[in-house]
C-alpha cells in the first residue's frame, strides 16, 4: 500500500493539483483521498478506477504501483 499511496501523491503534486482538485475530478471525497495518500485506508477498486481516470492512467498502472513495478521514488 505504501508504494501506491506514494505514487498517487506524486501524480497529484506533479500536476500541481490539490486534494480539492482530485475530489472535483473523481467525485471521491477529499478526506478519503487524503486518507489513501497517508496510508490510513486502502481504496476500493471503484475508487481506484475513478482516480486512474482522473490521472489518465489505466487502472492496471496503479496495480503495478502496488506490486512495486513502477519506478521507485527512493
């Protein structure tokens, strides 16, 4: 979950978006988005799909992030 959360935050920040922007684009509450980015909760599949669409990524790309297949931030 850590890699996924980090990648979601990285995508948001790289676009200059706030959590409010992502909320508007996805319909997912900003509190939920924040909890996902902070690794407090795991997103459901439907939430992941909505987030992926907002970022223009296929849903499989976030599964790859969770599996550690995205380039590492370290």
